[in-house]
C-alpha cells in the first residue's frame, strides 16, 4: 500500500499528476486507470482523476500486480564476446530492445539469451528480465553482462551499486568542446512535464556522474569517450544535452537532424570491466565500433 500526505506547496495539483511525480515507476495513464477503478482513496474516500489535492490530504492506493506474459525463447543470433558457467558478455546490435515490455514481447535480447542459455539464467529480476542486471537503450550498441545464476547476479549487482564496474562509451556530440575533459555531476529523474523523458532534476532526481574526454574534434562535432560512475536511465544522453552537447542522432534530447539518416543516438558501450563472481579476478572486454559508427566518423572527417 502506497501512502502520501500532501504538502502545502502541492495544493491544487491534479491527483493523477501528483501521484505520477511521487512514484516514478508508474505512468500517469496507469494511475488514471487505477483511479477509474476506484483504487485511490483520499481521506478514506475514492476520488476521480481530476480531483485537486489539498495540503494535508492523505492519499492511499495499491499498485495492482502486473500479470507477466509468457516470454518465448527465440533463435536470434548473438554476438558473444565471452561466456562461462556464470556470466555471458554480449555485444548488442542497434535496434534491439534488452528486455520485453509493452509493444516489445519478441525479438529482444532476453528472447535470444533464453534460447541460448536454456534454463541457465538468474531469476532475480523476474520473468521479463531473466539474467539482466543492467541495460542499454534500444538504439545504443555495445556490451552487456548477463548473469546465469543468482549468485553471479548478486555479485555483479553489488559492483554496480558501489560503482566499481568499468563502463566506457563512445559517442559523437554536437559542437566543438572547449575543454579536453570534464565531469557532469547532476541528478537525473523524470522530466517534470514530459514523463517519457528523463532530465537533470535537482528536486526529485537521483545522483548521476558522467566523466568525458575528447578523442577528436571533427568540424562542428566532437568524438568523445564517456565513463559512467552511476547508471541512470539515459544518463549520457541527458548529461551531454545538459551541457549543450547533445548526441548526434538523438531526437529525444537533441535536434531533429535527418542529415545523416541515423537510427537514434550515436552511442556505443565499448568497454566493460568487472570482478568475476567465481574467480575474483578483474576482467575487461571491448567491443569494436559498429560499422555504421566507423562510416559516420569517416564521413564527418570528409
């Protein structure tokens, strides 16, 4: 059961909007469905979505459990960089979704690894995310580690939580950078207006740190390496846009530029390093730039 007491500064807000800002994990449309079914109580009485909250209102509601669909293994080729009895390191192609979600219940990395690994995947993140301990966006390419058992999953997840995993990305951003390197230390949370986007959010965001360095200045663009200290949703995309260097091809956080006929942002998870859960040895892997990225670099260089 979720319970909130409305502070004075939120007086007058629609209840569906207020709840969506308080609970990031649930969409506004989902909240409206719960309200429609009488699932939200204010001061002991049910209310509708257009109810305006007042200071001191006690809001209570239960988020219904999702009925998780059956996810089918699919024989989809995988670019496997490394594999043993505990972990699988894969190089994800552009356009592949990592785990099933609304509108994407097939063709995902999870469908592919379920076929490849059979029953050898950790179950910690549930039916929709077996083996998945971290993710990258659909149009981002590069390295992911998949865990084959719960012990490996817990071990890798702990490294993620204390920021000891090495994650280096390559990207092309707009504009020439004045500094050769830098750090963006700014919290990331839901965009206050567009709930489908993330944003630098000092009020409700979670800590996020991205280190970057210039690899090459190419005309009105810069080829950079970014190293993640944290792993928030869309972190590199949001952070680089926040300092006026959005990623080329990123129509969500940058300009809608069709000059280069790109499929989403130019971003590649190139280097991944972690301590192996069984041996205790540090291992580091690298995935070469995808062909489209190499061709784009050469085209920009002229």
